[in-house]
C-alpha cells in the first residue's frame, strides 16, 4: 500500500487488475451488500488498530509481565508468579476460543458487529485503567483485571476483523487490511516508546519513581484506546441491521447458524484448507512473538536490550505492513504469505546460532519486516472466503484459531529446551509448524 491507502477503494481511478483483485473477485459472494469504501470510512476503521494495539504492545508484551513480578506479586516465588501469569493467559485464550464463533454468529444475527466491538472495547478500557488502582501485593486483583483486559482486546478484534468486508471492496482487502496493521504497529510503538522514556526518566515526567510511571502507563493505554476508537464509532456503518430482533430469537438463530457454519467450512475446500494452514503457521508466528524475550534472557542478553529490540520490531513493522499490502495486490495474498513463512523459517535457523545482542537486533528487524505482512494478508485472504452477511461468524472461527494457536508451539519449545539443554535449539521445532502451514497453504486455490 502506498501513501494514499484508499485510492483504489473509492471507485475512482482505473487501475490494473492485480492478482489479489482477481482472486478476491473470483471468491467474493455476488450477494454481498454494497460496502462503504470512502477514504474517511477506511481510515476510521484502520485507526482502531492504532487504538487497541496500545494494549497489545504496552500491556501484554511490555509492562504487565515485568510489573506483575516486581510489584504486585513481589512476595511470591518467581516460579509461582510465572505459573499464575501463564494460567491467566491460558484462561483468557480458552474463553475466547470457546466464545468467539458464537459471539460472531450472534452479532451477525443482530447486525451489531460495531456494537459488540464497542462493548468489548469498553470492557478492555475500564479493566486496563483500573490497574492504576491496584496496590502492591494484590496480585490476584491485578490478574483479574488483566484477564478482563485480554477479553476486551481479543473480543473486540473478532468484530473489528469482520468489519473489513464492510469498509472495503474485495479487490482492496489486501491494502486496507495492511493499512490497519501498519497503523497498529506505529501507534503501539509510539505509545510504548513514550512509556519507556517515562520509566527511564520518571522525574522529568513528574513521577516519583519508575513504578508510578508504569502505573500511569496503564491509564495512558486506556485513554489512547478510547480516543482512537471514536472515529470507528462515528463513521463506520453496517449495511444491514437486524437489531430489532428479540435477543432470544437471535441467540437461537445464532446456534443454528453456528452448526451450519461448522458444516459449511468443511465443505468449502479452500476456506477449510486455509484455516488449517493458518492454524499451523500463525502458531509459529505467535510462539516467536511470545517467546522471543524469554529466549533472549535465556541466552544471557540484558533486559534493556530486549526492550529496544521490541521497539525496533514495532517501527519496522509499520512500513513493512504497508509494503506487504502492495505486494499482496501485485502477487496475490497467498504468495505474499508464503514469502513471509519462508523468512520466518530462516529466522528460526538464525536464532539457533545467536550469541550477541546485535544479532538479536537483526532478528528483530527481520521479524518486523514480515510480522505485520503475514497477519494483514492472512486476514485479507480469509475475507475473500466469507459469505455475505456472516462476516462476524466466520471471523469468529478465524480468531478462535488465532487464539488457539500458540498452544502447540510453546509446548514444542519447552520440550526441545528440556531435551537438548540448549535454549538456542529450542526454537527449531517451530520449523515443522511453518513447513506444514506452507504445504497446506500451497493447496489453497488462489
């Protein structure tokens, strides 16, 4: 995608038909309602990624794990605090896995994707902001609020992804999806950089110490998330509303559609193969995301250097996600995803011989080059398989697999570390996930 992200989506200006345009047009449902493809609508939708990525970057990946151990759970043994934090993440993922398809079907029945998104946004915002109030030692309360924040973040993404087909035409899915991820990387990175400076120089920002600065960062995330959700709330509109249906009627219809969707996904060959492929390769991607900092610490790298690497990934991810949107339009989403999988496989091999922090920085740059791209093109490719009027339901399954991922990968990493005794070799089993994902994706027609 270029600097005018919606130029191809507003119906003006003839452009050559790229590979992605042809593949999406071939798969798009002829009954899909007309979408709102104005520049303002697309930017309003994409800005929500800028909004909620602050939670992913600042809270999940950045400050909460460290602050939980060093402040709220300071009185617990390190292994016990790790256990409770891990169990909370697992519980959050499990709840999303179990509820995402049903919530998606219910939102489709009510024509209330945006409404559901805003409800989950409010949940995440309130829980994140409330972390400011949690005193030292109250680690159970901190975990409870963190869990609610996870549910708000993950739940809102179900309906955010489903709105892609509302704001963009099929031929523009790659570019618009990439714009969202690009803004997410940039927005999350900017806020995280500010928060890191706050903790390094608390007095300059008016804080008594780094701990107070971290707690203020949680308030900042809540405010950021709220402010930049406003454009979507104001300017993204759903084309068909069934909000006057009684909730009980809609719930029963949602259950029926959910059973039908399970059968239909199995019958839709390309959609089924893609979801299997996505489950494999995104498990590898998420495992690297979740285990990278622990991996760096395990091989003896300093924590401050790892935070710098996280920032590098965020800022490299911004232009790279845009570039992958352009690449997907020219090559097709499938080829772009395969390219990214190949890069990830090389990253895993490179990590096996890593010894210096400079090498970790290099790895962060390379991951930033492909991480946003593989996510954006995956969302765009799947959007082309979704039948009209059932976007949230199908994306419920998509997000369910995304959350169920990073279950097998970390287990493989843990077993490999235990068997080999060398943390540098622990990432090698992830190669199997990337290989299987690539083979399944190769069979998807497109």
